[in-house]
C-alpha cells in the first residue's frame, strides 16, 4: 500500500468513527483546561476499532498530550512537557515561535 492509499483510508476512517475531531478536542479541553494546538487522527488497525485522536493542549507553561479514543471518547493523558522561554506571553519570539496570545501595546 502506498502513502496516498494509507492517507485516504485514514481520512475515510476519521469520517466514520463515533467521536469527531471537534468532539475529541472538546473532551480533551474538559480534561485539561487550555488552548488546543494540534489534533491528529490515527487508525492503527485500518478498520476503525483502534482509532484514536491525539490532541495537544497548551496549559500554563506546559504542552499536554492527550489521547481520545475515537469510539468511546475516553481521554487518556499521555505526557506533560514544559515549555521553555516566554513564548506563552508573546515576548522575544523567534521566527519559528508563534505567540499564543496577542498583546495590545
């Protein structure tokens, strides 16, 4: 199977699961307050039985990785990673960092 076929199968599976991307994001935000920054779908068995959403939320000075079962909606916290520097406050961001909040000056 080539990469395009695998991608198409994942996209099709994502439309057939019980928990949509928005449902998964909402469930993750209920578990961890913060700002969702990424959502990724994985369908490891190709049939949807082991389908899950991976959601990353910025909360305070940490990036929180969560897994949401795409069938049941069960949320599992996978990892907390501290964020270095002042990116959260929008100070001194480099060209690859994007401030999460706009500040009025």
